[in-house]
């Protein structure tokens, strides 16, 4: 049996931890840039909605990655309409529904069959593809940035690349602890994010007093991809992105088909499933304020969706594993704003 066959998920899941470690050693030796620092290798069990994967989490140059086994016969895409979906209800009161201009007149949002048509047309086609084994970054980064660490805005403490942070610490503190008059202090709130163009970028971590801190460089799509490839990284293709998001499951969303986030009994658990790591240990943005880049500049995943209809299945559809953006195209000379675009690095095992 060759190496590629051993790295297929159907075979990988039957290997012992010792056998997996032996294969990992070969991959790190032959496919990871020898100048990169490999640390914190752990064999971990990940699962989401009944799909489990035991694989390795590791740090490459202080950034977290996971190894994702390949799949030579992955089924991706959606053509099932509303079949199997547990949430197709409209908003509680019809006057609360606001239909986006681009969708008006095309669908009956109170009709299950029409909603099924919308879902099919806004998702990628059903297909069988071959997915290579790969190391994939656990969290996508804001475009043009490199991660430094975490800054606590209350205590002033920082964890991460301290030497680099010290060069920008004072500027960040001045932004987050400004001198305010008593009147100004009544209305001032901590910013969601702040960009010092070409220098640094900070972004508030949800439900905390902390900020993720990054260095920042101005990039177009072409220049960002060129920089990524210098260290033998790649961006994911659309097929690869959909696979690492949902593992090829026949569910519209990686956590299942339930969107009853407002339900008193189920809502909290569904929100937890939406935001936790998936069956491969990866995290995906759920804010619906940014796109995630792929290897094709014409294909963006997720969505910057400002308007909400009040119909859950429509409002949350951009979080679907198979959602297809058909209204957005990157301009060749567009500078990628970190508050609008994300990118996720990967090392593909092409044998």
C-alpha cells in the first residue's frame, strides 16, 4: 500500500496512534519547509454532530494547524432542496420580514418548495471529488495579517510574540485607553477592530475583554497569495474548503440542519455547535461580516451579509458548507481589508 492510500481517511481511522505518528513524521520531513519551527504536536480527538476524526494538532511557526486525512471519493455540494432540514419556519410575524432587493419576486418565502429552490440555486452542485491529505490552519487570519498574540485590555497583559508586540504596545494602549472627558467616557465603547495601515491590526475576541493582535501589510489577492506560496503554503480550493468545513456530510451546515437559535430549549446548544471547532478541529467565522478567500480569486466562501430577512434559513444560508457566492468578485487591484476578508493557509500533500 502506498503512502497516499494510507493517508486516506477510510484507512487512517483504522491506524493505531503509533502508526499515525510514523506517517506524520514522514509528512513533516518531506512536505514541510525545514526552516519552519514545528512544536506542540498532539494526537487529538475531534467530533461534531456524530462525525469523528482522530488526528494531529501542531504548531508551525507558532500558528496552529491540524492534519486532515485525504478522501479519494468525497461527495460535495447540495441538490436536496429542503429535504432533511429541521428549520424552515418563517419569522414569527410576517411584518418583520424584509426581503433583500436582489431576491424579490424570485421566491415565495412562505413556501417550502420555493425555499428549496432558493437553497439549491445558492449552493454548489452535487459532485464527487478527490481531496488530498493536508495540513490546514485552524483559524483563518484577517487578510494581510500575521498573528502575534492576545492582549488583555483590562490588565494590559500580553501572551505571544512579546518582542514584536513591544514595538507597537504603546500605540495600541493609546487606542484602547484614550484620554476622555467625563462626558466622552459616558458614550465611549471598546472598538470591534482597529487597523494601523501597514503596521498592526487588532480585533476584539467575542465575549471577552481581549484582543487578537496581528502585524499588517497591505496586500491585493495576487500579492497575498504570492507571499503565502513563498513558504510552500497554499490557499484551499473550493472543493478543499467545503471538505474541511463539513467533511463531505449530507448536511447543509457542518453542525447539522437545525437553525433554531432563538428556541429557548435548543438555541444555546445550536449556537455552541455553530461556533465550536468542527470534526477536524477547525474554526470558521460565523459573524457573516467577512468573506474567506480560496485559491480561485473568483470564488469566495462565507459572506458579508448586512441585511437580514427574518427568515432563519435565508439569513444563515451563507454559513452553509456548500454556500456559493454568485454576486461577488475580487478586483485585481483591490487592497484586502482585514475587517472584510479572511485567508487560511494549507500545506497540500501531493504525491
